C-alpha cells in the first residue's frame, strides 16, 4: 500500500477583479500550491473559517457586504477578524493592492498584516514571501502543538501527583501518631538507643508530612482556591517567634542566628500560617545547603510605600547566577557540593513564590558563589483586595 503524500499548502486569494484572481491563481498553482478564491469581504471570511488556509492574500479595496464601513478598506477588516479569532489568528496575511500611500501601508500593518505587495507584483518576490511566511506558520504551529502537549503532560502529572499525595497523607499521619505514642511510653518503656532512633524516624516523618503539605498547598494556590486568612503581623514579633520555633534545630546544627528589625517596619496583614511556612522553607534551605555552624541573619525593614522587605541570609556556598530564577520553579533543584542532604524536593521555593505572590508580594535571591545567599521577601502592608473595613483574624 503506497503512502499518502501530504497535501500542498492551501492559499486563499481574495480580490474583486477576476483578472487579478486568475493571475494569482495561476502563479501560485504553478508553484505547487492549492488555491481557493473569494470576491468580497464576507466570502473571504467564510472561506477562511471553512477552509483554514495556510496563508491569505487579500486585496485591500473590495466589496464590504454586511461588513459595512465602505469598500476602500474591506481587506483590513477581513484581516482584523481573522487575527482576532484564535482558530485563524496564526494564518499569515499578505496584502496585494494598487494603493501605495504610506498611510495605507501603516493601516495594513496595524490590522495585523504580515506582508505587503503593490500591484503589479513581481511573481518571484510573491513566491519567495509566500514560502517564507508558510515556513514561519509551520514552525509556529509546531511550537504551539508542542506547548499544548507539554501542558497536557503537566496536567496529567499534577493530577497524578495530587492523587498520590492525598493517598500518602492519611497513612503517614497514622505513622506519626504511633511513633509519638511509643515515645510517650504508651506501650511501655523504650531503651535509650531505640528512643533516639524512633525520635529520628519521627523527625523524618514530619519532614515528609511537611513536603506533602507543600504539595497540597501549591496545588491549591495554583488553582486559585486558597483563601488567605489575614491577620495583623508585626515583623519583629513574627521573626522572634520563628527563631523560638527553630531554636532546637539551630542548636543541633550549631547555627548562629541574628535578628535585625528596623524600628519603622510597619505592621502588615498576612496569612500567618502561610508566612510561617515560607520562612521555614527558607531556613530549611539555609541549614541543609551549608556546612554546620552557618550564620543566618533574619531582618525586616520598611521598603518605601511597597511594604516590608524581609531578608533571610546565610554564609553558605552561594547559588550561581544562572540558577537565581530556576530555583523558584516546581521540581527544579540545584545540586551543590556542600549540600548535606535533607528534604529537597525542588518544591519549597516554588511554594514560597506562590504564597508570597498570593499576598501581592514578590520573592527573589541575591547570591555570589562562595559568599552566601540572601533571599528577600517583599510583602505589602495590605494584600490586594484587603479593605480597611475587613475584620482581622486573631
């Protein structure tokens, strides 16, 4: 059975002068193209949506019919309608016209035209431009299809991930409860060596649960279903509370921690739970990706009318400049020689970015290899949509 050859590109020619249509038809057919024709604005639009040609060649002045607006610029209106519709927006348009005024050319470009030929046109130039625009359309179509498939794969991956995460959370919670009961002596005494092992297992299980919570929170924020529970948040009190929560871990890692909050740092409204997890992720990164004994700095200061700029700095190995944007994407990780392991899913910073942006803020990093990193979190005093009459949650 012989293979079916692909069809030649299809070109729509729209002109109200039969002789012009015949010339273009013969020239394009001789170049190996298939041709459909139209004699006015309405029929050009109908043919375009019915046939989905690979390229349109339009006369500017032709009968307008129900399009209205006079006949002088009918081709421009046809082009505008083609470019407005997502089904036909990528079809290239060449205007072939006797008009040579610069104003007419500008109008043709503004209408979305891709090229412009003046009658009488040169057949070789016409052929070259048609080939060029069709190649460009084919490349654009291929890129769009590749992007569509990629988005579909991402959707399937995210759906699968969410399903697995939901299934993992329940048994992991049961494991944590059992470990806590063992450590509390509910099943009898536990030898000291075994207690240390169980405590380590409990710590790792909590890290895994935190990762699962990150996954679920990222999904909720991406789907725009998260509701911010806003409450007053004083920068100094918030950072001091964070240091107290992490004090045991800091001691274990021999980390030196300092807090510096400017006196004029204003009170902000934020979701305390989300912000606690944002900064916990930043602290986790500072500890995991450095040697023991790292110095960590936490600071907050007013940033003009923008709000409060928080900073989490460390004396770790730093991050190469080419990764400064990459690290905030889902599942992207930077392997570092000085990393000591620990939870690193490539999700923590993606969660931070989504949570901060949900507050109307932004997060970024400044880092030099060998000289540490500084992560900045800029939060507005009031997130978008917050009204002064909105009750605070305390």
